[in-house]
C-alpha cells in the first residue's frame, strides 16, 4: 500500500477541491435551469422570430465544444472590459452552455404530454395561463426530471474543464498534488473515484425518478 | 487589428492542419467504439461475471470526466511503464469513455425491439441467424441512428480535450495562435466555424442514414 501514500496524504485537499466542484456546478445549475425553461417556452409557444433565435442558439451551442467557449471567455473577457471574477465567468459560460441542453429536456417534456391533456384543459374552460400552470407544467416537469438529473451529472463532470483555464477545483487540486508527489496514477484515480461518487449518486437518483415517472407516482 | 487579411491568410492553413488531427481522432474514435461498444453491450447482456465487469465498466466511464481519464492514461500509464504518445493517450481515453456510452445506445436499441418481433420471426420458422439478420438487426439499426449521430457530435466536441495533453488539434492550434498574437476574435471565430462545420457534417450524414434506413412505423 506504500504506493498509495500520496493519495492518503492528499485526500483532504482533494475533498476540498470536490467541494469547490460542487459549489461551481450548483451555481451554474440554477441559472441554466431558468434559462433552459425560458428557451423551451420560447421554442414551443413563441412566435416565429423567437423560435428561430432559439434554434440558432441551440445550433451554435450544440456545435461548439465547451472547452473552446471556456478558453475564449478567458482570453476575451479582459478585452471586452467586463470586470468579472474568473469564478463567475466560468459559471456564466457553464450556465449558457447547459441551458441549451436543458431547454431540449424541458421541450421534450412539454411535447410528450398527450394531446388529450390539452383538450381536457381547454374543455374545462381554462385560460391558456391556467392550462399551462395547472395542467401542463406539473406533468411536463415530472417527465423532464430524470433527464434533468443526468444533465446535472454531466455538468459536474464538465466542471473539470475549468482547470484548463486555471480555476481551482477537484481536477486542478489533483494536478497540483501530482506536481508535488509525481504520483499521477494514484492521485487521478482518487479524483476519478470522487467524481464517480458524485455522479453515480445523481445517476441513481435519476433512475429512481424514472421509475416513479413510469409507474405513476 | 480585427479581420486582418494577412493574419487570416496565415491562420486558416494552420487551423485546417489542426482540424485534420481533430477529424482523424473523431473518425478513429467513432469507428473503434462502434465495434468496442457492441462487444461491451454483448458482454453486458450475457449472464455471470462478464456481465458484471461490463456493467461496472459502463458505469465507471460514464460517471467520471473524460479529462481525468485522459490524465490517467497520459500521465498515469507512463508511470507504470506503459507510456503512450499524446495522440495515442487521447485516442485511448476517448475510446474508453465513448465505448461505455455506445454500449448503452446498443442496449437501448436492442431493448426497444418488442418480444413479439422475436416470436413472429420464430413463428415464421426462422432460424436464429435469419431472425436476427432479417427481423431484429434492421430495426435496431434504424433506432440507434439518431443517438449515434448525437454521440458522433459529442465525440467531435470531446476531441478538443486532447489539447490539455499537448496534442496539436484545432483547439490547441487556436490556443497557440491566440497566445502568440493579439487577434483573439479572429482565432475564436475560425475555430468556432470549424467545429460548427464538422458537427453539421456529422448531423447531415446521420440524417442521410436515417432517411435511407427509416421504417414506416
């Protein structure tokens, strides 16, 4: 077990990095979800102009790697004169990026409701607003919750990329320990185990939600 | 200066050279994982210890970041006497991760064919081989094309992470050019357009296959 001494010495540092990873992911998930819902609404209920704006946004985000966006935000932000701390800079990029994928999830949730739900709500004399608030949204959100959770796990994994532009979180913490101890195999494996614990927990939760969606409640 | 023609004339060949590496990595990864993912899916659907190993592999690679996997392969493997070049490490890590994702796509495709299709084939007196060749496989292929197209897009984007282990793909070339010049906007636009073109081509190829192999269902 002597080979794993660097990992035993560095585990507390790694866990602090994991705390930062979770903080970053949590800070990005909230605005990503809000923007994702708005994009989905604009695409389903918006007029032609709103729809084409959303479609273009999704095309661009789906076609460009997150790493490219993060790297160029790092280079371009100082040029634009926006004075944003690096942490919030990457949170904004993560949120803008994942909002596109969240909107797909929410849109699928809205569109997969059977036609009868709309007809029933209309035949009860509900206004469009009531229809959305009372009938459509609660069901659509329930349908969207399992893929939403797996997107959150993806976001946690994606935060590892911010280490490339110099931010400190779990991946950066493990790289720092590797530079001191020259034990890349053990340390990166340790970091992988921590990521796994976070993401697998989310995956299991997603599966639980999926079971609930499939079997009523 | 923005849109300096002299600069752009020198930039474009460099970016295209990087894009060749990106395409090479993406095509190799996709091709290898089509086979590797299928093998993993077969192992996962068997019974006994092999299924456990395949299942553990799928969960392990899906729930850890690609970047960490690349670091383990690139830095870690050389420490235990199994050194690979940057390109080789990147390719191996990309295949390790996407093999897990593709195995899940195959599994989903196989599960989506209802049991009645097997029964119907058998009722017609088909042998196992004919049953799979004529009834099952065509339906599975038609159903996995959309998720496979998405996977191809995500592979193209994921290849950008090899820049972190010093492979000269389009991302790394862009980074070098940004750092050695002041034309950040030009480089960003160039690299964004290249990724958008590559992912759009993948989408179009996917659509083409989809149209040719679609069933009236």
